[in-house]
């Protein structure tokens, strides 16, 4: 998606050979019209898959997941990172490791929101090592639902998470695959 790649080149900041900061438009400050365009593109790539639910992880994936949900006219569910005191005890859960934050976190989805009859599309802002996506896959498996695939906005291909998940048979559509951030330069696949 050329417009996304251009925006990454103009507004993105390479902080290291593995870290790309895109907080001006995607995961801190959100450009709503642009997020809608991203959601429409993800939806277009899965339009014939009979998707019934979208699943993401709070918080960065929610905006694009919602835009995709609007484009497909289906509900969006997001895995929470903290269980509230009012939380239903019946949850699907997984533990994911955040390399950015250097910590493991449990993610939860109330079992009322995913069912064996669902066909789920995973949507997230980034794919690097694949931990968040792997955790969402586990939650879909626990629910008994079908997994249609994953729509990813930016994939750091060089970190290998996408390859491992694709090798496991998961369809992943990435809008901006990045081959390298070496030397502070963004190189797309």
C-alpha cells in the first residue's frame, strides 16, 4: 500500500535496527481518516472469507481493527491485558511476551464474545516476533472458532514472526512489509 509506505517514510522514526516509531499516525496519535483507509484495505483483502468477528489486542490494534470492522460491518473484540474486578470468570487467555516492553502479559477475551460458529480475522498494527498474533491464535483455538487469517499494518519481516506463523499455515496479509531498518534506513520488501 503505497500511501502507507510513503507515510512511514515521511513520519516514521527509526530508533534502532529493530524499532520503528509511527506514533504520529498509528499507535499514539491516530489519523482517523487514514486509519479508515487502512481498515478498508485490510477488509478488501479478506472480503470473500465470510468473517464474523475481528480480534485484536488492546490498545494499538483497536483503531485499525475498528476501521476494518466498519468496512466489513462486523463486531470487533479486543483482548484485554488486565482483568477487571467485574470480569466474567469464563475467559479465553494466552500469555504473550512484549519485546518492546520486555515483559510477559496475559491477554483475555470473555468467552461470550467468541464462539465455535465464528470465523475470526485477527488485526494488529505491527507484526515483529509474532507474540501478540500467536496469543490471539491461541485464543481463537480455545474458542473453537475458525481462523480466517490476519491483517497486519506494518510487518518487520526481518524479525521472523510472520514467517513462523505463515509456516504454521496462517494466512497473513501485510500492508507495509519492511525488510530492514539497518543503519536508520527503512527498506520495504
